[in-house]
């Protein structure tokens, strides 16, 4: 599976804070045998985020885009809006599962506005900006992501894992 990782953070984009979540997600992806083919850090700007999500999705170079950051209630948190601007279809089960599991850890999970959806043949999933929360949330959905990508790409092998 080919993965793009996009960190959304004003401070990291300005060089004021090291991006810890992006590298953590890349390490996680590589440990799963996935190939990280794109990485970037952008400020909290809807136009720039949606533009890069479109570019990566439409290039057919990535099967999965993981974003980290910009999913909370702060005025600059606009990642879900940028994601919703570009996806063709929603994938709410992923974010529902992440929030449900996160609620077992912290009541702050109720403040997540993360979105997930499909653009063309690419799955886009928003994760929290905190390295700990990003890793925990990715772990919740990790097992279904390869199958989701198979289904999106109309891989004939996808149906073999369905039980009759």
C-alpha cells in the first residue's frame, strides 16, 4: 500500500516546532509493510490542504493519505473542512471507530472533528495532531485499511476475504 502523510500545523510549517506526528505515522506505516511515497507539512489553511490532498489523490501515486493535526475545535483547525471539500464519498465508520476507542482513553475524544473519505482511488483519513493520539487512532483502524484500499481500487482479490 502506498501512503502519503500530511502534517497540518502552523508551528511545524513555520519551523517553530518539530513535526513528531508525521514521522511517527511514517514509522508505523513502514512497520506494516506499507510504502511511504509522499510526506509534507502545511499550515492550517483550507486551500493549501485541499490542494495537496487533490494533487496526491489525483496523481494515482498514493492509495492512502493520513493527515495529522487540525481536527479539533480551535479556530485554525480546518483539516476536516479541507478533507470534506475534496472527497467524493464519506467513510464515517473509520472516524466513528477511532472516536469510540479514544473515548475509553479520554473524554476529549468527543472534541475530535476528524473526517475520512474517498477521492477517486484514494482513501483519506484525518488523525489527531498529538503523536500519542495519532498512533492510537491509527492502531484502531490499521487492520481494515488494506482491505479498504483493495475495495476502492476494485482489486478482484478483495472479495475473497468476504465470508458467504
